[in-house]
C-alpha cells in the first residue's frame, strides 16, 4: 500500500479459530466510557470528517448492514495485535455479534489467509496484520474487497495517505528505546546518545539481521547517519535478542541498561507488575502499521463490513493507539505520541537486503 512520512509513527479451518476470552472488567468499563463519549475531546476542531462518518453510519443503507450482520451473528477476525480481547468484547456488547479470533504473528497469519483463499476455503472475514508482500499478492489476486467510504463509512476519517484500494493501515507502532530507571538516571534522548561509553556492554538490541521490522530502525540509522554510526554502535558490544519481549525481561532484571528496538506500549505488562522500565521515542524513528482488509469471500460479509468499520471508529482507535499515533485525522493518542515529519515507514524489502551488512557493522551474529 501507499506508505508515507508522517507529520507531528494453527488454525486452518473455521472450527479451529479460537473464541475470544472474557476480558478484565476494568478494561470493559473504560471502553464503555469511550463508546459512550462523543468525538468531543478526541478530535481537534477544523475537520468535519468525524461528522461525515457519523452521518454515513446513521443512513438507512448502513442500518441494513447492521441488521444483516446481526442475523449472521458472528465475525471471524484474523489479527496480529495482542490486545484484541477488549475490542472483540466491545463489538459484542454493542451489536450482540460474537467475534471468533485467530491471533498469530503477521507472517504465519497472512500465509494462512493466502493458503485458504487460494484453496477457495476462506475462513477469515477481516484481516489485520503487517506483511506488505502477501497483502499485495492478495490484493492483486482479488482476495480483498475494495475499500470506499460507502463500504466502510469510518474510512472518511482515516488519513488519506494510509489508505490504498484494498486495505488501510489500522494502527501504528513507533520504534523506541527502553531503559531501566533504577540503573539510568539521565536517559538517552536520541539514538546518538547510545554511543555514551557508560552504555558499553549495557545495550540490548532487537536483532536487525532478522530483517523486516526488526531491522527497520537500523536501516534508518544507516540512511541518516551512515556506516560509521553503525560501526561505533558495534563497538558498544551490543547483545542481540530475537524480539522485544525477552529484551524487556532482561532489562527489568537489571541485566542491561538499555533496550533498542521495542515499541511504545510493549512494556505495559511489566511496568504494571512494578518493573523499573521507561520508554523514550526519539524524534527520528521508524514506524510500521497493521493493515486492515475485508475478505472478498467473507463467510459473514455484513458482519465483516461492520467489524472492519468498528476498528476505524474513534473509541477503538484510542484503544489501538498504545504503541503509536492513531490513523485518524486530528485524533491524538492518549499516550501523547504525535506524528513527526522525521518518522519514516519501515521498508521491509530494503531492510531484508541489508540485514547481513547490518550484522557485520554492528558485530552481531556470525
């Protein structure tokens, strides 16, 4: 899909798609409050997009979609996000429609969708993942419905540069650094601050040799600061981890001072348990986002439309904005993250091509 610079971020059959679990009461109460709240306070003045969206969602035509969706009674959601349960429960509370969920990481999930679509055995109604090549392949093969504001009224309030013909970015993640606040009293504010000798042997990095999103940040460094910066970073004796999760656990245990390559929001569970972890999002960073699509052969076509539209409405966007700015026009994330011109999208193809070079310059891997 069209990507941009931002302005200031195994189931194989329907029977094997897991039913979502009941979510904590406090999260549901919070969401209920958001759903009951009007756009006031969520969106800035100067844009009539939210009003246009609300008008479209109260038409006779859209009510017919709602009524048909309720008769279908279920929607199957393939998603890579981790905080799916409150959203699914909110949809059921609002419309009385059950949400069946297959939650996997983006790669396996999109491969599953493609395999099923190619076999004309589609299970998913709604897809939500980050895996650009398979999404392009699915779109070219006609596996996704075309997106218009008539098809999804809430699309009217999504940033136009995030929307392509067959899918739209539904939520974003801003690459950040985390630090142990018990060990670091004057935390780094920029990536170049990581060259401080005090951090030698004390930096964990999500392994950029894995390519894709994992290497997106290092790709930014390479483009903006050049090879020498990566060489200097390599002299800090970095420790590579496969993902932010083990890195955050090591950070919480005091095994390092800094973790590079986490997402804003990844630390929430550990912090809730008392871990001394804080996050810094430098002004120059990369972001990526999950792409939302509706299956062209959705088993529950009306519920698919209704649910995909629901994911793009203001209250749900506020919930999704745990890791980066929302995708809506003039809606600010509760975590205060704002879109800056210096944020750039992850270029997975370029990152994959440079993965071995990154490992060599940073002294990671063989």
